[in-house]
């Protein structure tokens, strides 16, 4: 599986398995829509030992869909954590909506990393229009 496919799989899983912490919205709200990635940037120059690791990144996605305060939930090599923080800080999301209003949300995103040898030739970017997330 190439790097983009791994990230796409994580994004697909995000909409169904991301952990949503306390936000201004009631998690059981029938008029709510959870955040969904709309623009993704792949991390670069990951060390070999990062292959096949799943890192759970906690972050706040603001009402404009910009991620902030991106941190791994458990211990991860600082080189890996920093590269993931740089990449994910460039992601953009459709923010959480409650009763038609965009709101900030605290989420945990599981990201599985593929090795460089698995990567096909690409520019490291993908658009959400090619990703089918529910």
C-alpha cells in the first residue's frame, strides 16, 4: 500500500472511528456533522522505523477547519511526531457543524504510516474529492 493509500485509509476510518472528545456540541446531537478531511499533505522523510506504525494524533479542529494543538496521544519518536505535526498542520477539514453552525471540536485521528519503499511517485498531496469518507 502506498503512502497516499495509507493516509486515504486513515481518512476513511476517521469519519467512522475517530474519537470525538468534549466539544461545544452534544455528541448525540441529531443535527450535528463531524469534521472530515478535505485536503491532506503526506509527511516527508519518515525514518525507516516508522513503517507500519499507527500514531493517534489528538488535535482541535477550529470552526474554519484548521487543525491546532496537534499532539501524539502516546509516546512516539520525536522525529516522527514532528514530521506528522508539520504535515497534519497543513491539512484542512470540513469543521464540525451543530445546528448549521461550524464549531471547534477536539478529535483523535489514527494515522498508519507506510514506508518510503511503499510510496509510488506522487507529489505528496491528495484532494478529498478522490477520498470517499462517510
